[in-house]
C-alpha cells in the first residue's frame, strides 16, 4: 500500500495537468509553427530569422512559467486499489499482484486464469 501523501500528490498533479493541458498544448503548437516558418526563412533571409527567434523565445518563456507539476511527464500511473506505482497494467489500472488476485477471484470478466 502506497503512502496516502504520495497518492494525494499524484492527484494534485493530475488536476494541474488537466487545468493547464490546453494552454500547454496551444503554446507547443505555436512553437511548432515557428519552427516550420524558420525552416522556410533560412533559405531566404537572415533578418526575418532573428525576429522569429525572439517570438519563439517569448512563447518558450510562457511555457516555462507554467507550474512544473502541470507537465504530463511528471504523472505516474498508480494502482487503483493499492496506489502502488510499480508493475501496473495499463488496460486494467491495477498492479500485477492485485490483478492476479482479482482474476483468481473471478472479479474481472473475460480474463483467463493462469499461474505465474
């Protein structure tokens, strides 16, 4: 069983990630647009290139000003029943041990029993 404080911390990160998801996504789209423009401009002029770099720097500053815990990479999958961070199956959201117990107790429909 995981500590309650760790489970709460993870829930807090999930809420932050959901809150800033669209903001982060739109800023990243803008950065990608600027990258595409930069590729086209490199062939033509260097003067416009410096303006483009200033714009991307501003956008990156905005992205960096968002809370660290709002990044999706900081999330960790946890078992729904125990909160364990390791050995989780994405399909079920459970750790291997709990999954095995539930299959043996016939609580998961469609899952076949095996011994490992």
